[in-house]
């Protein structure tokens, strides 16, 4: 008789400003590997946010609603502390490029010093999404049509980007 293994929870942290198809790809694939995924939405002090925390939570919740083992939470502070607060031991990170890997490697070493009980697991985003970034979205949104934007972000995000752009444009 085998003993049941404890539930495996992975925590995927980021600013998700906004959530992209690359993020969604990582979440979807991770949801098939882990028993549960908690998407932790935090503040990146190095970035100027396009969407408020509440807007980001709503966009992520809508985008992952079809994944029944995924939940969304706000957090502040260190990712490793948030992982432990959620009862997890795995910090999930999505990587797109060698540049991402270099930055994530440095952060992983720091996180291991901060909390050696939390393991970092990397998932490469599918190659069709490896070029997508928030910076790219901010550049192309004013120029691209909705159909073009759907190649980068979930449909609810297209609407939110359009609304955000309309509010920022002078009348």
C-alpha cells in the first residue's frame, strides 16, 4: 500500500501588468504538473504599472477561470515569503529568453539564501510567446487592431487595454 503524497502547490509570482498569453501558457502547463497553482500578483518597484492591482487581479482571474486548480492572490514583499505564507514550497518562474534566465538565476540564488526551503522551478514559455513583454504591449497597443492584440494577450485584456488607452488619450 502506498501512502498518499502531500498536495503540491506552486506559487507563480509577478506583476502581470497585464497577463499575456506567455504567462497563461506557463500557468496552464503548470496546472497539469502541480495539484494547485497560486498566482501571486505583486508590485514591481522598477516598473510603471499600466493597470492597478485590482484590475490585474480581475484580468488574471478572468483569464484563468477555466483552470479549476488555479487561484489568484495579491501580495507584497518577498516572493519566497509569499510562497511560505501560502503553504507552498515551490516558486514557479516563467522564462522567455537567455536574458530572463540570467536575471532569474541571480534572483534564485538570493531566494535560496532568504529561504532554503523554497525551490524555484522554471518553465520555458512556448516559443510562439517568447517575444511578448509588457513593454512590447505598451508600444503596439495604440497601433494594432484587436485581432492582432489577441495574438499576445487573452481577449479580456484586449478590451482592458483599449479602455485604458481611451482614458489616457486626450479627447
